[in-house]
């Protein structure tokens, strides 16, 4: 299997190359964003290890451009930052997993094996519910011909509920799939995002798509893309 490592720290890049070669992979290196993008577009890699802080083109933008070009090679993102918004930004641009520096090579190698077991994902399908259109690849939402502006977190909550259309989903399930796995705050934060979604995707259009199931959670009703 062939892996591309895009890392501007020459010492770390070489350590990653040696470690991955020792694991049995063929490895190519790039030390800046433009070169990494060129290689990723031209070569059918099985996975990409991508640093966030790159000269010329940062990792977020590089990953976003790959996805826009229809390249769905699994991406493991490396970041010196630590926080849910940094993780969310990486995942929202199309990364499949991330590792925060400093990290152990053993942990990185395990995550790489997990990505490779999953294989290359297909481009996410557009989700439609009545005249509501959710495009996971473009991270866009429309109600009829009207674009709906959503934050990254609002979009993630909406996408998860829409993919579970017709099912009752608990707040805890939403937290586990949308928030950082280390999140230990109030589960009712989900209510804040659901309320914001209702104000944006339903209320202005006379719709009622996200229902509250008292004592349990929420249900996304695709049929009620029709008028409330």
C-alpha cells in the first residue's frame, strides 16, 4: 500500500517515513501544501498523512481541494492545535481522522490501519427531504432555491439527524456522533443547536422537519419537508 506524508518538519517527516516503511508501506514525502496537493491529485494513494500547518497551502485547504476534486483518499490529519473547533474544522473539510501532536507512532500506526481497513469512502450522497437538500460533500444546505447558512456544528447535527430520518435519536447519540468524544458538558447543549436549526431550516419556510420526542430525543421527518 502507498501512503503520502505531507509534513514540513523534515525530521518528523523522516521519522514518519521510516516508521511507515517499517510497517510495510511504500511512502512518498511532500514538505509543503502545493507539492502535497500535486502528488495527491496525480497518484492513487491508499491514505494520506497530512499536517495542518503547511507552507503555501495549509492542511485544511489542501484536504478541502482534494474533496472538491472528487479525491476521497482517506486522510489522517496531524495538528499541533488541540480543541474541538480545530478537530471540527479538519473533519468538516473532509479529513477522516486526526491526531494531536505530540503523539506516539504506535497510536498513529493503529489509526492508519483502521483507516485502511475502512477503505476509500465514496462521495457522500446528497440527502433530500421534501425541498430540503443537504450536501455533505459541499457542506451546503438549501431549502428549495434558497441557500441556508449553517455553522459547522449545526450542519453536523442536521446531517446526523437526516441520516437517521424516521428514527428517534437521543441527545446522547447526537453528542457521541457530532461532538468530540472527550466532551463531558451538559447533554442539553444539543437543544441549543436543534433550536437554531429550526429557526433556519423550518420557521422561515413554514416547515416542521425536526420533532421533539419528549423524554427521548428528536426525530427527523423527511415527509414533513411538506408544509407544516
